[in-house]
């Protein structure tokens, strides 16, 4: 039989681990307390995450918090560190996409460009990378990096219609007169 200790017993155990400076023991009991007390789960997950030095050591707590707050920049940063340390590229891409969806704008464009880079260079998924670059440009049409990345990809794919559309946008966005002249020449 599995023994399910009371929240009071878990709290006492957690205190004992605290006196012993056993962060992993505190983490485990804090996670058990969160499971036993859904009303306080978020606060307990935050506490559990704060008990460890490296976010990958508290992945369960981190993932629970990210599910509730996908646009939280601090949690996003910890998620990036955790998944990178664990070599979980698919989860990294998914995290970038969820953060982009939650935030929008230039933050979304940067996250989607990072996801595109991972898809292209780590997973060798060119089509997915192209879609992510398009999504980055759509998230913030005024983002130069997203527009430049999409332009380079559209050129490589021979997508003349997309190239022309991005060139028009880049000419309007570019403050560098020399670069604007190059873009206008290509557009002509």
C-alpha cells in the first residue's frame, strides 16, 4: 500500500529537510504538498522552483508554472535553460512557440526566430523553419530581423511573390540608405 501522508506531516518533513539544508528533499516534499493541495499548488510550485540552483532540477514545477503562465518572461528564460541543458530541442521549440503566442509583437518575433533556428540547424526541418520565419514576420511585420530572415529564406526557395512582398516592407523599414538602395534595386 502506498502511504499518503497528511499535509501536516509533509510540512513537518519539509521543515526537517530545511533544517538539514537538503534542497532536493524540500523540493520533493513541496511537490507532494502541491499535489495534495491544489488551491496552493501555484505558490508551492514557485517555492519548489526557488529551492534548486538549476531549473532542469525542478522541471515538473517549472512545466506546471509555464502551463499556467506561458508569457511569463522569467519562467520562459528558465525553461530555455532547462530544456537546453537536457538537450530537448523539441520542447525548446514548443516553448518558443507558446511564449510567442502568449506575448505577440517583437518578443514573439524573436522567440519564433529562435525556434526557426533550432528547427533548421538542430532538427534539419527546413519547411518548419520557413513556417516559423513566416510566423515571426507576421507576429511583428516591423521587426527587421524577422523580415531579413524571411527574405533570405524566400530567396533560397525561389518564392518570388514572397520576396517582393518582404522587399517592399524592408524598404519602408530600413533606415540605412545604402541598404534601402540595394533593396530598391532588387525590387526593380
